[in-house]
C-alpha cells in the first residue's frame, strides 16, 4: 500500500471495533458521576500508574497508590466469563492484583501505555454498572516486606 492509501485505510478503520462501533477512548475524561475502570491522564506521560482504591474510612474521598512503572517486571492475567478477570502486575517490591470483569481492555491499554490509572468500583459513589461494562471489584497490593496472606502456609523441607 502506498502511504496515502494506508493513511486512508487507517482513518476509515481507526477508532472502531469489530462491530463497527466507535471504541471508547481511555483518554476521554469521565464525568464525576460516571465510573470508568481505567483511563489516561495527559500529564502523566506513562511513567506512573495511579491505583485508586475504594476507601474503607468514612470521610475519605480519595485513597490509593501511585506506582512507578520503571519497576514493573511482568504482567500475568486470567480472563474468564465464568470466574471473572484477574490481572497481576509484578513490580520489583510488590504485587498488584486487579480483579473484576471485562478487564481484557485494561490489560491491552496498560501494555500499550494508554492506561495511567485504574480504579476500584465504589457502589456508594457510582450507580450499578451494566454487565457489559468493565468494572474493577477488588485491588490487592502486597508489598515485599509484608507477611504472607492467611491461608498461605510455608513449609520447610527438613529432608534435604
């Protein structure tokens, strides 16, 4: 293809998914009343991930952690309609596990540098979300110096 034909082709298909509908942009700022599981902040420049948590304390409007992406080692994921989605980000000093539904787009946007924040759904702040919309139901951050979670048992092998 020549450059002009390729450019024309990209313009015709750009921003559309397989159904022909416009793809929601991660960079569009959401309304305060609208929940968005992830998105992009123009001033971030892809150097940090803002993990916005649902606060357990009354009167706290925002809570979270900003993680430097230079320490991201790998990403693992599981996508399942039956069991939900899980994306785990392995940093040098912590694990961040994000659980929810329809998170395949988050994983792809994040890997492409198009997701600067991810936020846990708070039912007290936003209305119920339709089943086809992406939602983060749980975020767990485990730091390297923390004790293992209950239910994990480490056993020393004395036979060696």
